């Protein structure tokens, strides 16, 4: 059997690779230049007025002491995301940036409650992002959906408000509901009322868990809150029985390798469980988390895991397929998209390496 590592895949290959991004935060993925421009237009004092100083303030790609430390960068980005125009622009530019690297579908998440500082209503906040994404689809041909986030460390009451908003906008751009924010000391089970409403209205659920806290957090996300996907889940390996449950029930993990290192969820990329999960057959996906805060792209993430774990071409194809299967896109479209993407990836691999892959 041909060893595809004899002809090494380069970064350009991963840029051309059709991809999904199922875990990307709107407020963590702005362009630096856009932050400065919005601050100027909306008279927001950031304390800096150039890209280099802004970089020092946010620290893109910096390794942090903890998840809470990592989240401090959002204090800056949220300052400029308080108007309809700024939210529209952030969504539109994210669609453009994703399309440039052949991401064909992405799900962007954020919490509308964090964008009310200038008096915008919650529906207006959500509509602005959805409109920006629709314009992105029209101009760049990229499909997307919105995941509304409750926030662990604010209050269960706010999470319920966010759940109500997600239900109203289901089938109007919203594809799911999430619980984000500081994980340690803020258990998911405190937000049961929000998830009861979400599940009773047949809304998809993904929950940040197993990043800054252990398998118990994942257990709560699944068995108390009915999660259909797990955001991160790097600490799932600490509980073999739960790991088998997740694998047996094909519950996807939204892994964000660079971010997982930067938040301290893993010590270094070599310690990341992605390859271990992949070898077990767990439905793992690769995602950015935050394009700005993490200083990454989907191309970077794919190339990182390929290079770090000596992945085969089959592994790469499996990761792409996992991303599509794990998405919250409608099943009828997903079937067509999966067939089309499989062919594109297999043709690209054959062109690059000469290897002919087979899939079921």
C-alpha cells in the first residue's frame, strides 16, 4: 500500500480542501483592522489606535493560564459589537474569510445578551447577524447557521431568555443552542429550564464541556441537558465508560486543537487526544474556536493536526466527513453535500498523492 507520507501534503492542499467549521465564535473572530475601524466609527475608546498595539492588547495566539484568562480578549471585541451595522459586518466578513479558504459550511455562535450595551433589542441583534450571513452566502456562496449561546457564568435566567430567542428564530437562521462561558464552578445542570424549552421545541443542542472541567461536565451536558454535540470534550478520555458511550451513540466532539492548547485544556499539541479519539472511531471534528483570539484558520488547524499526528489521507477524509455528518444542516441537503464533498476530497488527494481512497 502506498505510503501517502512519501509525498507530503502541504499547507496549500489544506487550503483547497473542502471544509466545515462547526465551532467558531463571532466575537472571537473579527479582523484586527475591523475592530479599529468600528471603534473609530462608533466612538469607542480601546486605548489603542493601531494594529500592532491592538495585537498586544488582545494577544492573538497567546498561551493562557486558564480558560478564564483566554476569555479576557473578548472584553475588547465586544466593545465594538454593539450596533446593527457592526454585527452585520462581523458576520459578513467571517463568511468572506471562511469562503477564501474553501470552508463551504460553518456554524457561528454567540450570545445576543452580550451585545445590548447600546440598547439593541435581542431580536435586532440576532437579525443583524443572520442578515450578514445571508449577504455572505449571496456574495461568496457559503452556507452557514447561527448557534445562540446561553452563558454559564451569567445566570440560568439569562440562558432561558436566550433559549426563547433561539426557539423563535428556529428555521429563520438559527440551527442550534449552546451553553458557553466559564466552565469551572458553573455546572450545566443549573440551566435545565433553558434546555427543557430547547429540547421540547426540537432545537439542536451543543454544549461547551470537558474543556476547563472534567468528564462530569460532559456527563451533565449529555444526561441532564440532552446535548447532541460536545464543544471541545478533550477531557473525555479521563472516563473510559463515558468515552465508550459517546462513541457508541456517535456523539460528535468539536475539537479546537490550537485553542485547546492556549486555554490549558491540554499541555501541548502532542498531548491532544484527537488522534486517540480518531483511532477509536469517535466522531471528532476539527474547528477554529476563535479565528482572532486563537490566531488561526481552518487551514491552519488541519495542517497542524496532520503534521503533529502523522495523519493519513484516510484520516483527513474521515475528519472532513465527520464535520459534515456532525453539522446541524438539514438531512436532505446534508446527503447531497456529503456525496459531493467526498468526491472533491478524494479527487484532491488523488491529484496530490496518487492515492485512491475508498469510502462506504
